[in-house]
C-alpha cells in the first residue's frame, strides 16, 4: 500500500489500542473537596482581617465598587492562600469578544532596589492590569496604534486556582471606557434586571430588596479519539467535518440516548467532574446524548454571572482532561452532518432575596398574580426582541444546527404548555375579583404495585421550541454549544429589564389616575397577553407550516446569519440597550463588526481547508482507484474474448464514469469557491458585505463540493481512502 494511504489505518490502529485511563481518585466525599481550588468566603476568613472582610462582603452584596484602600489587604491574603496551595503565578482571567477566555500569567515576585527577589502581589495588581486591547477583536473601538485597554477585578466571582496559577475573573474594557468583553455588559444587564424586577416586586412584597437572575446551563459535546481527530485536518482546523458520508448506523435506532456510558467515556467524566467540583462548579448530571459519541453535563443553578464563568471554565477543563484520556472534545454545534448537533440549553429564572422564584406558580391567587406578572413581561420582552435574541445566538457554527430538524428552529417562539396557555387565555376575559388559580403540580396515578405516584409539572416539554417555559424557568434552547452564554443572557436580561421598567410605568400611571393597584396590574397584564400572543406557539417548530404561520404573525424569520446580526442595530434595540445602560450604540456597532468579521474568517478557513483536502486527499485517492479500474479493463481485454469483455467490464465502466463525473465537478466547484472567496475578500466594501458574500456565494459551493466528495467515499476502494470515516469517528473503541 502507498505510504500516504497508511494514515487512516495507522490512526485506526492507534485508536483501538487505547486502554481505559484510570480516573483520579477523589479525596473523600464530594463535600470534602468541593471548591478546594476556590478562594471562598469561608477561606477568606483565614487570610483576611475581619474588618476588611466585612467591608468587602458588604460592597459585593450591595453591588458597590470595592474601595482601593482595602484591595491591598485582600491581595496579600489571596497571595498567601494561593502560594500555600502551590501557586507561583497569577492572571487576570477575562472574556474577550473571541468568545473564549484570555489570560497573561505574572509571577508572585519582583526585585527590590538591591536586586534581591521578593514576593509581591499588590492591590493595584489585583485591581487592574493592561492587556493589549488592539490585539483582541474590538470592531474598530481600538486600533493597532491605540493599544491601551484595562482588565479590572470582578469581586462578585471568586478567584480560583488552575495548576500553579491564581485566576482572577475580570472585566475587559477599552481605554476610552467601552466594553471589549462579554462579562462587562452581562454584569450591567443583571444590575438593570435587578433594579427593574425589584421595583415591580414592590407591588407584591415590600421585603424584596434584591432580585438576581439564575442560570443553569446544559453543555452538550462530542468526544472523538485523538488519533482519528489528528488524521482529520478539517476537525483539527475547523472543529467540524467538512465532508463524510453518514454511517450506516448512527442515531436512527435511538439507542444511544441515556444509554450505558462507555467505560473510557465514564472514566473521562469522572476525572472531569472531579476537577470541576474542585473548581467549585456544581456538576450534577451526566448522560449519553442522542447521537453516537455525544454527551451532556449539567450543573446546579447559580447566579448568571458566576454560572457563565463556570461554563467557560468547564469548557477549558474538558479540553485538558480529554487529552489525558486520549480524546478530543468537539464543542462545534454541528461536527457531523446528518446527526444531532450540540447546544447549550440555558435555563434562566429570577429569584428574590426572600427566596421566591418569580417564575414559579404561587400558593395563592395573590402570589400567582405576581407569577403571571413576571411571566407575561418575559413574553412581551421575547416578543418585542425576538430578532435580537436570535442574533445573540447566531454564528457561523450554530448556523448549521438551527432549523435542521434536530434542534430549535431559526424562529424564536415561546412554548408555555397547555395549562399556562389556558390560564392566560382565561385572563383575557377574567375580572380582577376572580383571582388566578394554578396548580403547580398534580398527581398521576399509575395503578402499578410498588411504583410511586408521579407529580406532573404544569407543562409538558417541547424540544422544537427555542424558548420554552418548563415549570419554574425558561429554557433558551437555541444557544450553541461553543458559545459564551453571556451573549444570550445579557440580551435576555436587558430585554426583560426594559420591559419591566415599562410595565412599572404603565401601572403607576393607572394608579395615579385612581385605579386600585390590583385592577391596574390586571389591566396592563391583560393588554400584554393580547399583544404578545404572536410569540406563543406550542406546536411543532420544525414544520413548514409554522414557518408560514410565523411570517404571518410578524416574527423574525430571517435565516442568513450576517443579516440576522443587523438586529443589534435596529433603532428599538439600540434604544433598549441605552435605556438599560447595558451597551452603547458604539459598543453595539463594534460587536456587529466583530461578528461579521468572525463569520467571514471562519468560512474562509473552512473553504481553504476543504479545497486543500479535496485536491490533496480526495481526488488523488479517486484517481488512483480509477486508474486501477482502467488497468483492470485493459487486463480483461487481453485475457478474454472480445464478445465477453463488455459484460465483464460494464460495472468498471460505470464506476470509472462516475468517478470522472464527480472529479470534474469537484475541480470546477473548487475553482468557483476560490473565485467567490477572493471576490468576497477583495471586493467587499464593508465587513457586513464580506460576510454576506461568504454566506451567499461561498457556503453553497462548499455544500455542493461535499455532496460529490461524499458520493466518492461510497465508490472508492476503502483501502485507498485516506481520511477516517464517520463509522470510525462516531463510535468509541
């Protein structure tokens, strides 16, 4: 066999030779090592003076800026704790607009005037640092010759250790003050939501002083053996397979979902959970997902800012632990065509300092009035800003997943379930005196010995809905698995905050005119129920009928990702973000520029990789097989009589022609793709135009090339095919 043909089979041999890696043994019970690598409030008491600590906690709990005069004392305590646990460096850990995280490590020492080394970590070093802002995406806010930017400590998210480094969660802003990250506007959005929700809560409970948003993310991902991953340049460079015929067996038997976890994967999960728990990430759930080699993990709900930090951290930990177990993690939303893609379902809710979940039905009509108030305001926010919410989850990678009949559609709608929908329908015609009765749970009697009665939630589930109410929270299912949750959460927080401010103003206006409070609340709620009806849909979000119906309802049905990004710059969206003080118009414009540029660059990389693979891998293998068939035809002619040759060679003739057809088409389309790419790069006046050109003219040609390659994969001799196939990639050996 030719040497270049051995790559795939060498990778397969290596993949099947792995023995399961024994996971690290946990140090006692979970409670004994949970958050062991986190500088928790309890640990702070051992390293920081009580008066300073009380001031720090008071500032954090009340959302005030930390006094610089206590930062030095806090920094000394942090350094002592970190060094006691083996740390030698520290870093500001921030979230630039790349979508991931960034860090620069500095050692805990300096030189004194005598040139002697001394340990040091000051309050100034804790409080802020100066990363090069021009080296991160900024959408024009920072230029190469304007490099200054600042990372500043976020004390609401605890510092933690990764190996020998103390990681300090920070915001990242430009020298001119604009946010260059996801954390800054996310924190602003939670502050706006807290203020707006607290004011509305005063209608019901004067004891409410604080409201915070909770987030519980569900992280889906694929695992691939590292040997096979390394033999697929498309996976290595783009995160997804740009070609590959579907395996004969994939997810059609529905036997992988919730099935027994393979031993190698279970060992990986055990190590992952151990490290996550040490980092204070409360991972509680793990299971097989729908597609082969697809899995999911989920934690307990946390404050949205902390939960987002934890999700970014777990994505980093996953990569490191996977390599230990000879895996690679695929966080791309659609790494394999034809099977289930990966999302990151974001379960979102609001909770008061009094312990009330504002999205949970109450125990009496008055509490249910509060529940309906917040529920309907969320409906209104999603209705008004459904285009923005779609833009917040749109990307070049998530584009392959949305609307693909195995994930939420590219139209934002809200699923409420039968009971809640009936309540809202009745409220349209109800009077304030009738009150609201909602059964939070009801029992299902099974009539089977030894099986307990099941408590039914007040909603069913609808996996086709991108934004579903699930009993006491909303599940934003459309968020992509590789995304920073902050993009979607800050948009949702801000939209709901803005809507609650408007609701409060409308109710107050009616009260000022002499309406009793309850009647004023009912009147506004009922008007919102009517107005927001177009966003409510409990049916099949995958159906063509729904696409037609959604357009009639006036919902945003755009499917081109570059055009979807325009929603950030709609006048009503700009005004909403301005009113809530979450993002300025300049910050919104810069984020769109970054999104358009990122979209183009990702497709540019994919098209280059695809062109390289088909020219240097696929076509040579196909031509080599075609040559073998031609040689066989000639050999047959020399051995058999002329009247026997045609029937003997008919199959070979057919395959030779098919190979020639696909090869010619591939060459023609690669040239077309290359021309379209060059034209997009050099003739587009703006980043938006370039992204549109890539979407309209490059992406379709890539899909056409893939069709021909996948057909060739089913024709060419298996021993000549140099790239691992789906049947090899998608099953753990």
